[in-house]
């Protein structure tokens, strides 16, 4: 198993590590904030994982990612597109509440969720109802008079 720490500047508030599992899956672990300052390091780590290791699956572990802005989303979407073009699956796993909310609000959560994992997680829980996303268009419009 190899481990690679990406070049993140001292001012950046993120730490990225890449490791290859025996199964061939490459795991990119994100700790801290992914924003305009740190998104280039994430981009480098994801592209390096794809080109150096040529995996069938890249798991982006977001358990310790505390913030994700539009520049981070852009990097994730671009890397996902590049991975798919190369015949590789890319999943974002274990997003914290704030990061998960960003993925949900931008309607990107499904893109980064492994359907097999999501189904398996719900299979053992008889009391879990399926998730239904409610969009603004589904909400009744309130009229406010002054």
C-alpha cells in the first residue's frame, strides 16, 4: 500500500492523502477545508490518483472534510467526469453534515454516491424510510402582502 501526501501550502487549511488498497481502489482522504485556496491541491491529488494508479474505483473520503465551496465542487465534478471517461468509478464517501448539505443543495449527492453502498446501508434498517428530496418547485408559494 503506497501513501502520498499532496503539496498543500502552509496557509491552506486542508490535508490530502492518497493510498492504494490491496483491492486496487485508490482512497483520497480529505481533511479540513476545500475552498479556492486548497481546491488546486485536491485537483492534483485526484488526477494523480487516476493517472498514476489507474484504479477501477477512486473513493474520496470526506469524513474529515469540514467545508466545501464551489471551487471544490468544480474539482470533484471535473474529476468525476475525467474518471468516468477513463472507465473509473469515483465516489465521495462519509461527507459530514455541512459537506453533505452542499452536495444535496447542488443536486450532486447522487452523482457521488455508490448505489451499491447506499442500498446495502439501508438494507439492514427496516425503520429507515427512503429519502425524498423536496425542491423549491415542489413547495407551495406563499404570498406576502404589505
